[in-house]
C-alpha cells in the first residue's frame, strides 16, 4: 500500500470543520442509558459541600450525593423511570423527567424533598427537560408523542404543547 501524500492529508483535514470535533466529543460524553446527574451548590454552602443528584431509573428514585465526601446523603422517591434533569437558574429546584409516569418531579434542593409533581398529557413519555434562563418555563422533550411541552414553573402546569419531528411509521 502506498502512503498518502502530505498534500492529500492537508486536503482531508481542510474538509473537516473545526466545530465538528467538539460536537463529536459531546456526543461521546452524552449520558447513556438513564444516568443523569446535576450539581447544585447553594449560595450558603461552600463549593466543597455541593450536592450531586443522580437519577435511578430502576428504582424510581434520585440519589443525593455529598460532593465533598462522595457519600449518599438521601434517596428521594420520584415518578416512574426518571430520566434527565434540569437545574433552575437559582439552583433551588431540580426538574426530573419521569418517562414512565408522564410527569415531572420538582425537587427542592434546600431540603431534598419533592416540592411538587407536574402532570403531562397521556403518552408524553418525557425523556429530557430544559429550563429557560429566568426559570419561568420548563420544556420537556416528549418522546412518546413527538411533542415539546411548555410548563409554567410557577403554576406547575402545562401551558402549551408543540408538535415536533416526524412520527415513525411502522411497516
């Protein structure tokens, strides 16, 4: 086999956009199979006392881990099959998408308890959540209905549901 010429290598490298490298790394580092975690250091606690929150899909809980000692300090029951989480801008709430129960649990980070549950439309199956920068709205990616639900975090209810994507066709 004849090795590629240096000119050929330069041409190949020039065709790969620099932005593709971080994208590939991000995809490789993305959570796989139901592990989701969030950290929530509060203003009163030093950074070493940060809490780490991890969803446990098989037992429908969230583990709260002390960031300094790496020990579980609480296990909080949530909805069925918790998936991804989002932390509010003020870090006082963590929103947990419960795929199996079509709900979002709202975890209070001050006392590590569930402050409320937001019901989504039937067959939503939320797989991911995102909160807007000011914390007023939460968005869920509803894998069961090809929709994005818009939730009002103050009223703790769905404000809108928007169809996205293309439904899969079964043959």
